[in-house]
C-alpha cells in the first residue's frame, strides 16, 4: 500500500511541476507578445515620423526651388 501512495504522490508532483512550467511559459509568452506589440507600434510611429519629415523636407525644398526660379525669371525680365 505504501508503494501505491508513493506512486500517486510522485504523479501529483509531476503534474504540479508541469503545471508550474506551463504557467511560466504562458507568462513569458504574454510578456513577449506585449513587447512585440510595443516594438511594432514604435516602428510604425518612427516610420510615420520619417515619412512626415521626408515630405516636409521635400515640400520646403520645392518651395525654395520655386522661389529661386521666380527670382531668376524676374531678374531676366528686368
């Protein structure tokens, strides 16, 4: 009878160990998923900022070029 109790206890300990391991794994997975989501959001924000800077830079360069061309044309007309 004692041997059977030892086997039952051993099985319970194995299940407990597996359950704890699964819990740790789930927590790590949730943490990793949260980090990935945060990184994607940062990447999206960074990409949007870079695109905005590029577009802003392009439009200011275009405006500067137009002004320069207008001043050249005005100088030729006079």
